[in-house]
C-alpha cells in the first residue's frame, strides 16, 4: 500500500468518524430538547393550578377583600414568573391571528352569531401553549356555529 492510499484511508475513516459524531450530537440534542419539552409540560400543570386558584378566587368573591388582595397579588406574581420561565424556553401561547379555530384548540362551546363566520373564535377559555412544532396544551375555545 502506498502512502497516498494510507492518507486516503485515514481521510475516509476521519470522515466516517465525523458523520458518526454528528449523528450522535443530533441524537443528544433531540433527547435534550424532548426533555425540555417534558419539563415545560410539567410547568404547564403548575400553571393550571394557578389558573384554577385564580378562577376560584374570582368565583367566590375573595378578590373583594383588602386582606386577601396582597396574597392574590403575590400568587399572580408567581404565576407571571412561571409564564416568563416558560417563555424563556421557547413556549408560546397559541394564537388565532385570522380569528379562526385551528387544530391547536379544543372547542368547548359553540354560539350562534349571524354577524360572524362559522369557526371564528369568540372566546379563549383556557390558553393553549406550544414549543417549536409541538403542541404542549391545546387552547379551550368558544367558536361561532350558525348552521
């Protein structure tokens, strides 16, 4: 075998090793990204508890008391901090820029409104969230259904 063949073999092996390393790195990045997505889903469960507590406070009129106002403010501050953390990991709120329902939403109620189009979102009952191309929690929405 000549020195040129040795160099070619060395280069082929280095290229093969490089491809294997790139594949390993890609796999590790995907595993890490999936773990972050799972953690974000766990955080959304905590957010759901904040939302439940907030709704309960309003339903029971507990937000009318001056004594409870400080505690409610602190709770809402913690909720906002949680939303900020989720945002820092690329979690975004599901939106409906054209006003129409999408696959990122659960329809929880329909209402008739002849001045609006069928499928138009008229109320978001619970925000939905996604990260990159993965839906973490669908939005709960009320849409128009005239027929």
